[in-house]
């Protein structure tokens, strides 16, 4: 019987997708609001996803986000 992804994995993928599609933004406010709204009370997963993006993709192009 095939099983789907765990809810935590789905949320992490969704948060990463939000960061990815907004990586070149010049206005991070709406992106941050979307991340917080999407994560809900799962601030642990939010911190992990954002921390990965800040640490791994930090460059001049993604600095604003």
C-alpha cells in the first residue's frame, strides 16, 4: 500500500517552495508573512527552513530575503 509524505515533510517542502519562488524579492515583508501563516504553530520547521535558506543560499541576489 503506497503511503504519502508525512505532514512535517509536506510543510517543510511548502516552506522551501515559498523561499525558492521569492528568492529574488526586493520586499521580504509579504514573503515573511506567508511563511509565518503557512507554518502556523510549527515554528521549529519554519526556523529550520529559513535557516537553511539563509545559510545555504546567502549571496548578493538573495540577500534581501
